[in-house]
C-alpha cells in the first residue's frame, strides 16, 4: 500500500515512468503510457517523461 501511494504521488508532480515495451516514435518525440497511472506521456529529455497534454 505504501509503495502504491509513493508511486502515484510521483505522478501527481508530473514525474512519470513509461511502459518500456510500448514506447513509440511519433516523428518528433517518444511517446508511451505511464506505467503507474496510465496517462499518455512524452519524453522531454533522456530519462525525463512528462504528461502529454495532447493525449488526455
């Protein structure tokens, strides 16, 4: 339970983790879904994934 709360707490502050088996290139960015919360995420820089506001 504590691990679930701390994992989703990171998503509240826009620090997501992609589903690594499902990362695709859209021609400009790498995109995927967050492993923890399921929202669409876009890679901002190496190792930094932020919520993709175009995929709400």
